[in-house]
């Protein structure tokens, strides 16, 4: 090995150590630490296996599914634990569902049994989120929240919810200034809230699931290229992390590898799982 090659190798090693130190050092605030996250994992159901979750820098899990102090374990293992919270739907299986009034509901989600769109403009729903749900989540050492169903306010669903969604995000930031806030499918809002959020998760960029046919599908280059380039540009312009959550069948290791490779080519951080988000595929596949 030449002296030049040795110096390059040393620089790469030092860069890697700096990145790993920032992630593993629990004195680094979560909002700063997430900017150095190189990989992440999402699991909303099934058995939480700490060994698998702990291999990642960031773990997004369901706090109602977690029963064995998972957030404490992950935090102790220098993983950023982030809690799932659906702000655009009422889910029948949640502990707080009995506190939700029928007049808050807008309609049924046809793709998910027991999920009902909720009026995010409703002051009582926002109060429930801020006064009851979030304080219960943050009894455990979660680094932040993953806010699902931001797209309740999209043109395809209930665009009149937009002000309510932005207001609720702003109130969460005011209440928890040090916590990470990730928006799921909230790209259309990112420009207006980029200063108070820490990242946007975007689903089905390279691999998706057809609820009608119940099939996993890979998108063609013609379908994903423009979208992926736009995500890359948004990430660079807003300085907001873009995390990609894509779907592939458990046995289709070729599709899983394809998704990860393509996401990396566009400088996006990928995670691949089944549509239920209850399986962690080995990255070595």
C-alpha cells in the first residue's frame, strides 16, 4: 500500500469513527444525532427482537406494541428510539380509542380494517394528542415521534385538514423542542415546516404494494427516477433528511437488494419490509 493509499484509508476510518461516535454518544441531542443516521429500521407489530433492532442507528417502533421497555433497551444500546403516532386516523385497537367521539371522524380507511380518518382541525383531538398521548409516550426515553398519516391533508383525501396538521406539528415542536419529529408521507408540507421537523419518510418510491391485487410490485425506472431525483433535491435544499420506506415480499431478496441499491444511488436512506411492517429483512440479502 502506498503512502497516499494509507492516508486515504486513515481518513475514511476517522470519518467512520466520527459518524459512529455522534450516533452512539448519548450526550448528542437527538435532533443533531439523527442527521448522522446511516440506516434505520421500522417495526410496528410482531415480536420485537432487540438484537435485530439494535443493529441500526434509528428504530421506529410502536409504543403500544412495546411491552418490555424496548425504548430503554434501545437507548442504552445507543440506538435512537422513535415512537409511532398516527395523527390522521383513529385506530380501534388504541388505548385511547374510547375517548374519541364519533363526530371527530371523517370516514373509514378502505385499506386498513379498524382505521378511521380523523379531523385534525378538531381542537379536542389535538388536546388528546398533546395532553394524554404524547406525555404517555415520553414516559419512556423515546428520542422523538414518527407522525403517520400526514397525508390526511393531501389533495387526495381531506385538504381542509392542512391547517390543522401544520398547527398540531407546530404545537408538538413547541411542547418538545429537543425531540425528533419525522413526518410520514408529508412531503407536500415539508417546505412550510422544514425548520421544525427533522425528516420526512416517503413510502413506495421503488417498491410498493397493491392493496387491490395484494401483490408486491417493483417500480420501473420510468416511474421512480423523477420522483427519486425530486426527493434528493428536496433533501439537499431543505437540509431535511429523506427516509424511504419501501415494500417487497419476504422471499424476494432480489427486489429487496434492488430497492436498497437504487435508494443509495439517489442519496436516500432506505428501509425495506413487508406491508405490515413487522419483519426485518437481513441486509446481507
